[in-house]
């Protein structure tokens, strides 16, 4: 019961936050900018129409995969809404700070000391200057308040549109190639310079399809890898709908072949069926097992585990099963979708772990949130002679946005 309860709690929290954001956007973009009833009613209808599909998209796509494209449109709006929220909060904060500063300046103006009045004579009437410093400053009139609300809303819309446009362009831009070198403990000299092209989180689906995959394969082949490793979350859909697009992976050229492990998203779309389909394409699927790469002249073990989130299920992360029967003295590379459990894997002899899952946050401000949540959010990490590389992902998921976390293809060169 733990998993359904956590899902329900997550949905309630995210749902409440989503509703709050849309109420806030209505107030700032529509209610505060005009008293016209038609304008406010338009805002209510529009924000409700944008909010409801976003709330239902997570469930609908499980029941009606054909509705996934509509969900992507809703998730695109989610990205826009996030940037509208940030822009409105920032501009509103500036307005508040300016108003606060002006208010303090008015209140802190020096008050002239009154001259003592001799005898019982009546006090003189206060001068106009004295009245001006004792009376509170006039409040901003309604026209000025409305003007500032419209200026803030307009600025927020422009800023959100610009960031969203850049994020969409970046998401569809070819992934950058990052090359890293790792000294792998125990690697034979015969394999010095062995190269692995690491792909992760491609998320083939209603938007990322065959054209994207053909270009991705071409870019990978240009790197002339010895081996290709795909660390999960490759698909968001069924074999029937996405088989043609995924089949492009048959054209990958690597003398040691292409190897795949499951991510959490494969479980959403029947991981077993996808494992069989990939095996049919000539891809080696490592589900809690290992294979030896090389020959008598020099070799290392490539170890693959299922996704960490399914570790309590009948078929999930099982490092012990994956390591069973291997020579502990042989060099090893572990493929694990999530960077979780790296410390345990390193102690078990894994010299290098290749992971993904985090997307590096994918787009700001989630880049900051992921960095705070995950100890190993993206990039290369080292602990003694053990290494971990966490990919930002090769595609995107949810909002088709990439801001401050570009997609990547990673080429890892192993050194003896």
C-alpha cells in the first residue's frame, strides 16, 4: 500500500500547487489589470481551461496513450506558467521594494522643533511646511495602480514568452557532445582509450520520433565509439506506437555493440515487452546481469541493473544478482538509471557508474531544485578512484524546454 499512498499524496500536493498557481495568475493578469467584467470572465475561463488538462494529463496518458500529444501541449503551458509566476513575483517584488523605500523616506523626514510659546498666549497655527511632513504621504490613486498592474503583467508576459521560446529552441537543438576521460581501476592496457557513447533519457514519444532518432544515431556514429550505453527512460509509449522510431538504433555502429538498461519510464509502458523488442533489434538488454567486454587480451565487465525505483518489486534494482559470478578483480562499468546507491556500488567494486534520470533539472528553476535534492545532479563525480557520470539526458520529458541544462551526448574514454 505504500506506493499507491505516496502516489495519491504526491498528486494531491502537486494538484493543490497547480490550482494555486492558476488562481495567482488570474489575479495578476486579469483581475488586477481591469475591472471590465468580460475581461475577468475571459481570464477565469482561460485559466480554468489551461489548469484542468494539466491536472488530468498524468492520469489520461496512462489510459489513453493517443492523448499524449495533448498532454505535451499542457506541459508546455506548465513551462510558460512557471516563467509567468517567476516574472510576476520578481516584478511585483521590485514594485513593493520601491514603494517601501519611498514610504520610509517620507516617514523619516525631520520634523522641525516647535518654538516655546511665552505665557498663556495661544500657540501659533502650524505652517504649511510643518503640515506636509506630519501628514502621511498620499496613497497611489486607482489609475496609477491599474497602470502599474498592467505594466507588470505585460512585462511578465514578454519575459515568459522570451524564456519559453528560448527553452523550446534549446530542447529541439541537437544535443551537445561532452567528452570526459576516466581512469578505470584494473582496466588492461590493451583497452586503454576504449570509448563509450552514453545516451540517457531520450524519451521517444509523440514529439521525439524517427527524425530525431536518425540524427541522433548519425551524431553517435560520428564519434566512432567502441560501445554505446543507453541508461533508461528511452520511451514514453508502446512498442506498437514507437517501434518504428526506436528501430533507428539498429543503425548504431560500435564494435562492442549497444547495451540498454531500464529506467522508471519503461515500467510505465511494460518494461518486459520493450526489453524483448530491443533484443529483437540486436541491442543487449542488461536486467540485473553483466557481460564481459573484450577478449583474452584484455576485458572488463559491463554491469546493468533495473531501475532503482522498482527495487522492492519482483523485477527491479538488484545489484547482487547483477554481480553474481563475476571476477571481482576485473575492471567494471555499471549502468544504473538513477545515481542512487553509487556509494554501495563503488564499495562493491564498480569503478565507473553511468546514470541519468535527473535531466540536470531540464529547465530553470528546476535546475536549482534538482541540485538541492540530488547530491549528484549532473556531470562527473569522483570518490577516490571511483567515478560517477550523471547525464543531463539526450531528449526531454514533460515541457519541451531546456534552459540552463542543455541535452547531451556523452563520450567517455577509459584510461588504464
